[in-house]
């Protein structure tokens, strides 16, 4: 019996050690692992928040430039057709180019298939000398409103008397007729559009 006592005592010590591991050490190790996971999650969230903060700071710094770009786009493609404003732009270009005659016939805004904007197909007629016509085309290309010329025709200009037509060699006068598209983000082509769903009108100029 005395020889077995050390063996029993050793077994008891091992049993106590194992019990201690299962009851104390392993739970603590689990808590440590959980704490590490929570720490990693917190660090990941901190990195994400830091990235969002930098993005917001950059957006704030770029806000004036972005607002200017938005304003420019809204000027090029306004929220309404604004035909009176468009006519003033074209009339100003005609006056600056010093053409002899100018007329503007806007069509009704037609919604695009994408539903994001409407197209205003218009007809413009001007007459004058070669350089005046060339200058008007340049000014049309650089208008604040976005414009796309789809067709263009140049013919000898008319004297306006008894319906006769003279050649460019005698008068140097040309008549320019163009089809041009203007745009608006009013995709409904209804309320807020001018003329909206109604037919286009012709606005002649001197």
C-alpha cells in the first residue's frame, strides 16, 4: 500500500492540474482570443472610419470646384427648356457676329429613350457675309448651352427684293440654315418646359 501512495498522489496531482487547465486556463484562453478578435474588429472599424473621414475632408476641400462644375453642367443642360434665355444667347451671338438676318425656330422638347433628358430640335437661319457666318458658327459652338449641329446648308443669299436671288460673287451674301439640338434635364417635356408639350414657335430677328 505504501508503494502505491506516491502513484496515487501523482495521479491526483495530474488530475488537479488537468482540472485546473479545463476550468481556469482554457476559459481564460478563450477570453483572450475573443478579446483579440474584438480588438481586431475595432482596429478594422477605426481604419474604415479614418478612410471615410479622409474622403469627407477631400470632398469638403473639393466642394467649391464640384459646385462650379455642377453649375456649369446645369447651364449647359438646364432643368427647363428656357427658350427665352436660349433665344437671347443666340441673338447675342448673331449680334456679335454682325449677321444681316437671324431667325430661331425651336421645336418641342422630346424625351430621350433613357428618360434622363429631353432634346429640343431647332432650326436656325442666318444670312450675311462669309466671315459673319463663320463667326456665328464659332459662337454657336462655344455657347454656354450645349448644342449639337445635325445638318447644315449654305446657299447664296437673297437680296430680299421681288424674291430675286443674287450670287455670292456680286453681293458676298450667304444664307446659313442649320438644324441644331439643345437639351434639358426636364425629361417629362411637360411642366416647367417652354413650350413643353405645345408646338414650337418661330422667333425672327432683324
